[in-house]
């Protein structure tokens, strides 16, 4: 397309200045005429100058200097030989001390006066009428003239007359321009230095060229400057032998010029104040600038570039842009304002193999289409640009485009911030991407960008959206305060999300759904309104080494057949469950630390499955693990401790294989099994609980096999309320209460268990309980209950209100005890002797008489202990109310 356009474009119109030889001849003729006029000076004026006493006049001047003629021009090479001043304050001239009388005598008093005694102010006034080359020549006369001729104010006036800049524009090397504040610059005269750097150039200044070439005497010494009325004419002069390839475009609006750049020219705006606002180049029919093969190292800077067609929606404008950069060219675009009002296409298009521009410090904003479009294997470096408020994406990268994009500010887009798709790539570093209407960064259709140390925040939908087999590496970014998820991964996409901070989102942190995959590694995910990581609908990511904490909801939520490998993460201090697994999901959770949650550690419900192994689960306000409603996980080799509501709670028809775990130091039972649940517990160590070891009630079942249950504060195993578990080959020992207690119409099958060294005794069966027993060994228990009864002690003496020893208990009608009160056999015999008493049953209780809750004090127990009514079972566990928050 570009080659066709180049072949068919109109021929460039060139208006060349008059040849230098012709201008030189005119100046020589003018000088000869001036000499002739000198010969015609009246004799009386000559006599007056040479009369008596004239030799001693301090004002006597000579037409010819005694010094040899010097040639000088203000180019960098020629001006380096001239002396420079050391003026320290650029805006003020320091007063010059009078020259000492010891100065070397000069051959003529007039020259001596001019060089030594004429006041600085007068010399500077004279110098103010000189142009740059004459100033350089004057600087070669003497040290004093060198200092005065290098006065910054003189050079500032000359500089602004030629270049218009109100601050020096430095040009230290090809392709590099920047403005400086004179007061902060280390060089004593930045105006002169910049003049040297910019001297050889062509100027596009409409209406000035005719004036310049019509007044050769006025602009003597500026032969290296060329002036044109149009940019096209200046580009046509690129072949002139004395042309340096530098074009200054002065203040104005330049419309519909044919700007095709095929050579390494440099074009820069020249205007006072904010330069780019004053130099405007606009096209209404074709691309405003087209860079073609041959324009390697071209430079365009400090101007506004607009494409403003009359028919803004015409489809043929898809091929028209503010800037079009084609194959095999690498121009520099610097400090430009780029605007397109066309509703199709893009403002900047970089396309084709070898297209590799540098676009920096530009403002690509308020366009009615895409801001920057990089496609078809194009590359380039794009740094420190402002890209905002564009109707479509701020940046598109497509079809193997692979740019390097650093420190850009991409914001307030009316669409997505950055969109990479159809195998687009790119390296994005330290960009600030925020407040775009859709995602801050979108990756689609095999695109594979690398995004490093960017801030992606306050997106009106999400932060990063990877879909339809998108890939990409997102490393060490800050992703926060987005309205939807910080990162979305869906539809077979497989990105790498590593080392990011993902926080304070108005929804979740990372959301993986619709067969999404990905590696989510080493991120800090916190403070999000919904789950830190959510995995659903057959998605299967790898989630590892992350910190997921302080969420307003849960930590990790796996649902709707979600999968994934979740390992070596730290999940803590979340408001709801640390990990949820539900609705047919089957994740694998390994070697995680899940702790300090405000509810449950890991919560399996509604047919949630999966594997939970080698994790540390501790210090939760509710249970460490809860399993309910058909869930059937495999829970292996975990350490579960510090739960304020128990270690593991299985309820409402929950299942599960709970094997080889260590469950200890929980505030209530190590394992709860209730309400028709039927788990399998094998080879677990359940010990040092602050309540019982295993508590089974309300129809709970289960197979308990080869577990070690020891050193628990209450019964090693408590079976209650119509439950019927099977206990095989367990060892239940060293408990601070009973070994096994069965009560409230429960039954059990006990086979091959060893029950020994428990404080209250080995096996206790309440009234009406029938069990199946085979090959159990009940031995060497301390039998503290029977010993207390035989000694005539109140059972409260050995239980306090923290334990519930099983024995005969009674009620005293004389003392008006209620159904909630119980009295031990020794108190009936001693304290309630002669009262109307009734045997209730053989069961678990503590003695209310000994506790001091009856009207008459106990004569056996000593000091009374005030407490509530007797409870016949351990306190029930708190079930998670997580579902209420979904």
C-alpha cells in the first residue's frame, strides 16, 4: 500500500533560495559601492578628523583596524576558538572594574580607548547591533571584548530572533533535543551554546523567506540559514550541499501538506512558550506524516500533529493516520501532541517488518479512534508518553507486533487501556494504567505480552483481562482499586502472574473461570472485597507461593467444578473462610499455611471434593476444616491446631477420608461428626485438645480406624444422640477424662481398640446404650470416678464444671431441683439424707450440689463454685455461615 501511495503521490513542490554564489556577488557589489561612497566623503570632514589636535582625541576612529582580519561564524567548530565569558548570573551583568594603567600600551589611543576605557554599557549597546558572526569576531579582539561579546543577554536576543524559543533548546547529539532553564544550566552561556548546535538549518516561516532574501546586508553572515514558506519546500531542499538536514517549523498552522519522509531529516517545532502548542501540522485528506524506507534516524519533535478529515467515519480513512511509520524505518518522534478526530483507524500506526520508531514524551490523547497501533511484526521504543481519553484502546498491539513500552501514562480511555491480540506481544514496563472504561490491560487470541512493574488501577471494570487463549507474563505490578477483579483469566488462557501486589479491589483479586489456566505465583493479594482468588467452571491454574490475606471476604474460592494445584501459599486473616471448595470442585491443596481466619480455615460444602494434604491449618475463630452436604475430600498429613471451634467438623451428610493428620490444641473437639455424616478417619493423631478428642452425635456415623487419641481434656471419643460409628484398632489413652463415653441412645461397634491410662476410666455406657464389642483391651485406667465414689467424695471434686463424669445421678424433690439439675450418689447419701430423691439414669453430668447451685450447701465439696446449669453434652460446634455471604 505504501509503495503504491508513494508512486502515485503528487510531485513535491520545491522553492529553492537563490544560489549562495549569487548572494555573495551581490554583497561584494554592495561593499564596493560603499567603498566608492567613502572616497566621496567631503574634504572638510576629512580635514576635521585629521586636523591639529585630532591625534590626541579620544574619539578618533580609524576605518581599518591594525589587527589582522579574522573570519568567524557561530558554528560549533568555529566558535570553540573564541573566548567565552565566565558570567555567573545570566540575567544581570556584573559591573566591570576599571582597567588598570598597567595594561600594555596599544599603538593607537583610539583603539586603547575602545578596548579599555569605553564603558561596558556602551560597548554592549554597540554589540547589540551585531549578528552572531560579528559578535564572534569581536570576541577575538581582546579579553575584554571576549567577555562582553559572550554576554548571555546579547545571545538570548539573537537566539530568540532566529529560533523563537524562550528557553534554550539543547541539541547535544543527533536525535536528541531538550529545553533547559538557563539559571540551572552549568554552561555560562546556554543561549550561545544552543545557537552553535542549531545554527545550520532550514527554517519554515511563512512570509519571512522573501524578507530574508531581499535584505542580504541586514542578515549578513547567515548564509547557512535557509528560509521557506512551506514544509514541502523545505523537504525539497534536502539535497542542497550546505543543508544539514535540520528543519525548524515556526509558529503557525500548516494544513494539507504532503509530508512523506524518505531521508534522515530532523524536523522540530520552533516557537515561544510551549512549543508544541504553537506549531500545528494538520491534514484533512491523507496521513499527516508518512515515514518510509530511507527515513532511518529521522527526527520529528515539538509540534502538534493532527488528522482531521471532513468525513470522519469514511472507511478509506482506516489507512490514514496522524503518523504512519512503515517498513524498515526507525524515526524518533519526540514531544509531539498527536490528535485524530477520525472515528476509524488509529492516530499512530506502526506497521511492517523493520518498523522500529522511538516515540517519547508525546501526548496521544482525545482521539476518536485507537491511540497507538503496532502491528505486522513492527517493534519500536515508546517511552514517557501520555495516552488518554481515546475512544478506543489507548494502545493496540497485534499480529506479532513487539514493542518496548516504558513509563507511559495510559488513563481515562473510553475503552480498554492496552489491548494485545492476534499474536501481539510487547514489553511493558513501569506504565501507569488507570481509570479506563474497560480493563486496564486486555490480552486475547494468543497474544503474549510481558508487563513488568506497572500500576494498573481504578479500572471501571477489571485490571487485567486475559481471554480466548491469551497468554502473557505479568510480573511485579501493582493492581488495585479496580471495580471488578484485579486479574481475570478465562477461555483456555494461560498467563503467568508473578510477584504482583493485587489489593483493595471492589470485587475479587484473581478470577479464573471458563477453562482458564495460568501460573499464579508469589503475589501479595489482600484487602479485596470478594475472594482473593476465585477458581470456577473447569479452570485449572497453578496457585503457589502467594500471600492471600486480610480480605473482606474469603481467601481462595473454588466452585462450579473448579480445579487447580494450590500449594505453598499463606492464607490468613480473611473475614470468611480461608479456602472454600464447593459444587463439584476438585482442587489439590498442598503445603499451604492457612491460619488466623475469622471463620473457617478450609470449608468443603455442596459436593466439594479435592485433596488437602501437608498443610498447616491453625488459629481460626471457627473450625480448622469443615465438611458438609455431600462433600468428600481427601484430607491427609495436615497439622490442624488452634481452632476455637474444633479441628475438623463434618456435618449435614458430609463425607471425607481423613488420614495421617495431626490434630491438636483445639478449643473444642479435635474432630466433630454429626447430622448423618459418614467420614473415614485413619491413622490420625488427635491429642492435647482443650475439649474431647472425637465427638460424634446427632446421627453421626463414620469409620474410626488405627487412630491415636490421647491427652485430651474431655473424653477421647464421645458418642451421643442416635449416632452409630465403627471404631477399630484405635488407641485411646492418657486422657484427662474418660476413654470412650456413649450416651443418649447412641450405639457403636468397637473392635480391637486399646483403651488405657485414662483418668476417669476406660469405657462408659449410659443407661439404655447397647454396643457391639470385640477384642477390645481396656486396661490400666486410673478410674478416678469409681475411686471418688468409693471414698464418699462428691464427684464435683474431681470434675469441677469443666468435665462430665459418667455415673448414677439423682434429683431431689425436697430441694425442688429441675430437669437441668443432677446430684451425685454421695451427695444424695450425705447432703440430701432423708430427702425425697429420685434416681434418673447413669449418664454424663457434673454435680450441682457440689457446684453450689442448689439452695442447700454441699457438705462434701468444700467452697461452692457458681456456675450455670448442668449440660449433658459438650458444647455444640458453630457451623460456618459463609453461605449467607455469597
